[in-house]
C-alpha cells in the first residue's frame, strides 16, 4: 500500500529559526503539492511541482518560504525565518500528471513559539 | 481563479439518518470534483470523486451528485454510522495533475 511520507511529523521551534519539512511522494508520481491547513484558512495551496519543476508557488510568502524538489523522490519546504503565524499543519500530496487524484501525506504539525 | 463554497460548516445527525453536504464552484472550466474525509489528527483521504461528464456516482453508502448548469455538487451519506464522524472537504480542479481548490470543510458528527 504505497503512501506519501512526511518528516518530521511534529516540530516545535522558536520564532526566527529555520524549519525544513520533507516529503517523499508515492513512487512513480510526478506531481507534488504543498498545502497548509489552519482553522481559519482551511486547506490552502502553497506550491506545486510537476516533473520536479515548479508550476505555481503563488500561494507561498516568497520572502520566507521556499520549496524545492532535489530529486524525484524528495520534496522540501523551508521556512526561514519562522514566525508564530506559520504555526499550522503542512501537508504534502502527490499525484500522477495524467490523472486527477491526489494522495496526502500524514502532515507536519508545526508550532512556532 | 476558482472559488469553492461549502455548507454547512457543522452537521449533527442521528445514527442511521442521512447527511448531505453541498458545495458550489465558480469556474465553469472545473471538471473534477473529489471529496475527502479527514479524521481528527489524520491525513485527508479521498472517499469519492466525480467528473463533469457524469451526473451521479455511488459507492455503497456514499453518493455524489453534480449539477454543471448550477455549478454545484453534493455528498450524500446514507445510514450514517459513528465512524462517519469527521471533517469532509469538497474540492474542484480543472485538469489532470492540477491543483485542487478546497471548500472550507464540514464537521460531521453522528450521534449514536
């Protein structure tokens, strides 16, 4: 049963620190999405990649957030410097560019104090 | 861009009753509409989806209907059970491999 994996599952950090979240998409999937979930905003898209190339990162605060895919099996989302308002659950999802379905990872719960 | 609205935000039903959650979308180019179930502290999981060339789809106790003209789609759960309690999200997408635009979620509670 192939699944998207994410690390770490929980992260508590102090304001100003760098945070890196990692995602391993399902093997063979070529599209990766980063979503942020908060009570106030729900599920919002931050960025997504196809074949490792960024297609849309308009939902991401560019001054502090960056997303990359160093290779086909790893996607990273980095926040530097982190702020309390970044506290949320960050989900990665993967899919195959020729189909519609997206499969979510377990999420990284980030708390910035 | 696309705007997806979802109602109600909370819903309580007695076990065995039916539950209906409704979503509307704004972009007539959207052609794929998935529904996700998210249990507390877990990942969203796809439970059913529908494409724009179909008006209704059913999978056991779950069904989804789509009205393209009115730009709305609904999730129907019959014979609800306590394990159906979760947050349900609708979404819309325009093409394969494209981003989803999510509704704000419906917290469903099934009372035993």
